[in-house]
């Protein structure tokens, strides 16, 4: 399943010099009764069916997008091209174009169109699926003449279970060589498959990362083996099968390296080590340990985390912590993300929270921690943007006494070790310096911390939750954020909607007002005031709402809260308090979805909302 040779161009009416996949495809097209001059007969999915299909493949689509987008600003920026993800039937799930490039040349390469050979003749997607190998189809190798302005490369993509999950294709109208095009899709597919393995197995299984050199362990070309506690191989990526042989699944580590898991753990957890395969082939490997259960910390021997979520009483939870059920008041998006995040708090899967400034990211994290089995342990919140870069390393990782000039004579344990047994919340993680990102990556891989000036490493048992208001994928493309670190922190991605997007805004405002009244008596809200607050655009989100209510309640001095009591910055931020989107999202999003050819990403950008918001408003169409 790993043929990456370029296909020679055909000559004459039939590609006599073509490789077997092309020749076989042309024969199939003829047997199907296709004529080279006919137009493609795409089996286009109806919108509800497409939306359901996209929702079914949400993780695969998101993972593919995270791999694809950085390459538009690097290896693909000078090419008119489109990257396509299709399912195992050849139905296009999603497409991605470089920003600002024309898309008209790719007419028909749209979500919902089925590019199997019966519909589109010989083409990268259909022929790649049928042959089961990577293929490159140059212009006149396409059976239908209407596609001969295109060049396409495609490669099957496997899920973590080793089964076919879909196919990735790159179509171009520029003169891109077949070798280059195939190299791109191969690189992308490796990254996608590796990410899927990490998402499935990291945290509960051992993962061996290996390559022919120690410096190549962080690359997409590294081999991956997921192992159970007996050393049985649960999953292997394509590179592992190429280097170690294709019959890896269900075999044992000892059959491959003549080592058992305990022996491998003793030599390959602290850093890359040289390994020798049973076939005398030398590689470098490093073992990533499961994160549950974690080895005990020598400073917290008596600390135990309950197996089930803690049933903490009111006295155990700080009064300012909001219960998970009170984080939403009718907004289905918030209800869904809270439910997902609560489940992940009990798994060893990191959580990454997106949201505008002030949207309540820390409120969410505090709720998740104190209403989980991690509640008996500490919650350590670190604002990565607030720590001076000169102090960040010592603050995060700690230091031994005398490690540097000015170091405390007793040393410092560091914020990460302080979070042992509890939750580490890295807020504004997109602001973390690159040097620190590298060290953090090692901590997350190895689950140990080495303080500055020390040769001793300390195991840590932490639940990692990160938050950002930045587009980390854009930061990756610009070289400001490590792609491998992104993979480590983005187990479950959740996006908090802004206050102006919330469908439960009136109920939420009432809830916040009532909580403020519990702290200090104040005036009630009039119906007109509630309407005014609900129409406001709230650029500062929850933080601004709380500020406005506190000032207003103090100014009202016991009277009914009115417009005159609100702070001046409320009106300064509201150049047009009622200038919210006049067209309801339930009408706007289906219209933009159709106008953008069923492309979820372009629909979200056009409407100025998240992809999750688009899915939310299109799901009723699918259900209907």
C-alpha cells in the first residue's frame, strides 16, 4: 500500500506506456461504458447527507486540516492547487485552497461530489481507492477529456486501527512534477496517520517512536508502534511497516527487537537510544509512557487520585467556582463542549480550549477541575503571556539551588511539579517562547521534569488543559508555534462561543446577575435593561459583562438597574448596540454553505463564526 513511483504520461489514444494502475483504470472505464468526450456524471450528495457525512468524519477532517494548512504558506504557496479529503467511497468531505487563489479551475472538486471511477473516470481519488496505492494522474492520463487540464496525486489514508479511513488528494493546474506532488501527499498522509494514532493510544498505551537517526524522531517520517502492557503491538504507522515489516499488528515487541517491554522501558524512556531489530537493522527509538497510572512522585507519596469523579461537597469547592451544569443555560454548543470536556477530564487526553479574550476559558477550566476526580489535587494556572521570558523556564520547570545567579538558596520546585496530582492550566499558550515549547514538549512526552541545574528527573502526574485566543495553526505556518507541541496539547479541541454568539444570553445574564447578588445585595434588572444587555456585542465577553454589572449595581445604590448606571466604556464599545447579524444564523449559514459549494471552512469564514457553529446550524437540515 505504499507505492510512490511516478506514472509515465500516456501517448496517443490510449496510454500504452502507462503503468499498470492507469492501464487497468482505462480498461475499467471502458467496461463501464464511459466515453472520453462525455461530461463527468458526479453522484452529488444532497446537503443533509453531506452534513451527516462530514459530522461522522469530524476528527479526520480536523486532523487533515491541521496538517494541510501550514503547507499553503510554504511548499504550496506558488501553486494553483486544492487539497481534497474524500471518504472510502470517493465522496469529497472537504477541500482546502491556498488563500487568495482562484478556485474556478477546479470545477467539480467540491464537497459532496463523488469522484469514483464510475462518475469521473480515471482520476487520482477514484483510481487511488480502486488500486489501493498512491497514484499520480497527469493531464492526459485522465480518461475524461474534461479533466485533462488537471494533475492529481492521491494516497489512501488509514485510521489508527490500520483500516482504510479515506483518501487524500492534491489537484493542481500548474506544472507541478509528479514526484513533488506525490511527495506532498505522502508527507501529509504520514502526519495525518501519526496524529490519529496519538489521538487513539497516547495516554493509555506505550508508544515507541523511532527513526534511522535520533534527530528524526520529531518528524512525520518517524515510525510509531502502540503497545499494550504485555508488549503486544496494537497499532503501527506506515513508516513502521516499511522499516520493520508489514506483519506487525498482533505481534509482540520481542519478535521485533528481541526485547520485552520492561527491558525497553529501562533503556528508552529518558531519551533516544540505539535499538537493533531482529533482522540486525539499527534504529534510534524513544518510548513514551502511558500517563495513567502515573508513577508516584517522591514529594507526594500519600497523594491519591480517586478512580471516580470526586463527589465534593459545597465546603470542598471554592465559592467562585461555577458548577458544570451552570455553564450553559440553553445553548446546545456549550452544553455539548462541557459534556465532552468533563469526560476527557477522566481520561489521559489533553484539552485545548479556544475562545476570545474574556469568553470564560478560566471559568470553564476551574469548573472542570473542581468537579472531577482531580479536585483533591491542585489546580495550577499559568498565564504564559504574563511570565517574563527571562524567568519563564525557571518558573515552569524549577531549579536547583545555585543553578544561576540570584537563584534561591533552597531552589524552586517549579509550577509543573506543583501541579502533580492535579491540573496544569496553561493559559495563553500561544504566547509561549519557542525555546520553552521545546522543553514543554519533552515533559509531555516523558512525563518527567528536570529542574535547571539538576541531573535528576521527577515524574509528574498532571491533567493538562491549555487555552488560547490565537489561531495556533496560523502560528505553526508562520513558525511561531511548534507543530509537534500542538499535537501534544490538542487531544480534545473545544471552542467557547463569544458572548454575542450565545443563544442563551438572556438567561446567562440573569444567572451572572444573581451570583453577584449573592456576594453583595443590589438592584434587580428591568426587562428593558435585560434587552439592552442582550443586544450588546460584548467585545470583552464575560469579563466585560461582569464588570458592567458590578459598576451598574454599585451606581444604582439599591434602585432598579437602569441604562444611566452603566459604565461609559459600555457605550464606547457599542458603536451600534443592535448591530448584530440581522439575518438569523439559521438562514444565513445554509445560504452561505450552498454559495460556497458545501465547504464548511469557507462558510465559517464568510459568516465570521466557527466551524462548530456551522455544523450546529446545518445538523437540523441533515436530521430533516
